[in-house]
């Protein structure tokens, strides 16, 4: 699994609630480490979760959690944010 925080590869077979990155000690079973993490979606999740996880960087008990490639998740979110900013600036100027 690639750490959502530092981008380092963690050679682990399964991610549990208490799993941490071996490099930066970020909690891996978190929204930001999940393949369903989608900023801007309902509760920032592509799944139909019924509860808000307020801290997306902390470990949680979500049953929908699946290991994600958080490097791709973050770059996709950053691209969407930059596209929105560019569209705004095109309408109203810098």
C-alpha cells in the first residue's frame, strides 16, 4: 500500500484499523487511504456511507474501506480543484 501522506510503499498484506505507515506513522485505515475517498462527494466518499467521518486522516471503523492508490486519488482531486480555479479565474480574472 502506498501511504496517503508521504507516498512511501508499505509492504503489508492487510490493512487493519491500527495499521501505520512504516515511514511517517500515518494511520493507513483512514478515508485518505481508501479507494473510495472522493473530496466533494457526499461525506467525501464514493460509497453511500450513512455517517460523517470528520477527520479523514485518522483511522476509522468504516466497513467500506478498501486500500486505495492514494497518490492517484490526491492528484485527481488536485487536478479537479485546479480546473475549477482556472474556470473561476477565466470568468472573473485573477
